[in-house]
């Protein structure tokens, strides 16, 4: 997959970067950790500029995020409650759990969108619950742009600095991703523990 991504970017330049970043949001197995550093590397020997790569990549990411946000709107909370009505007894989820999760996202969703834009894999998928909770689109867009812009700047500049060794960042990103996933997993386990304890009481 890596050679396919880099070939498209080399062949189509800004258009290739735009398409890859839009697809990265819609199809998370396409990693921005390859697209962005390689885009930065391209600026060292092609006509592409650092600012151009950052802006193009951010625009592609935003397009993908908006599409996923729209999917979230279609799968809104009411539809989720209907699904829970039918299958909730199997996965032990109640309608009240859906409402609580929706209320939590209404309260903290904007900051969640901002910070999750800097977490691999989750950065793409976070747009769906944002749409499901009917997050105000203008604010969703604002926090998406800020978080995406920061992420893109960091990885593109890493590619510029590393040059031909841009692939060295991939091993670091693996460590970063695993650490974040461990922290998220620990947080979920802690929240589940607190929830179960509260239920028992």
C-alpha cells in the first residue's frame, strides 16, 4: 500500500495529496503517517511547497471528515436507540446508555474532536459520533480544521527535516499510536469499572 500511495502522490502532486488525505478519512487503513511525511519530503526535490502540501492535505482531510459527519447525521441517536431496542439485550446496552453517551458528547464533544484529530485511526472515525450527536456544524468544522492543521504541520515538517529518511518516522508513530491506544483502553476500563460499581450500589 505504501508504494501505491507514494506513486500517486509523485505522479499527481497536490491532487494526489488531496485525494489520499480524503481517502485516509474515509478508509482509515490508508495512514496519514505515510502521506504527510512523504508530502514533506516531496517539497525537497519537486515544485511542491511546504505551505501548499499542508493546505492541500488539510483540505482533503476536511472533505473526508465532512462526509463522515454526514454519515453520522444519517445514523442519528434515534436510529441507534431503535437498534438498541432490538439488539441491546445481546450486547447489554440500554437506551439510557445511548442518551448518556450523547449527553456526554454534547458537553465535551468539541474538545474531543479537536484532540482526537491528532490520534491515528480515531482521528478519522471521530466525525461519525459528532454527526450522530448533531454537533453544530460550524463548530465541528472549526475544531476539525484546528486539530487537522496542527497534525498536518507536524508530520509534513518531519518529512521535510528527515528528507530521504522520512520513513524513519513510521516506527516512532507506531510507538506513539500504541501508547495512545493503551491510555484510551485503560481509560475505558476505568470508566466501565466505575459504571459497574455505581450499578451495584
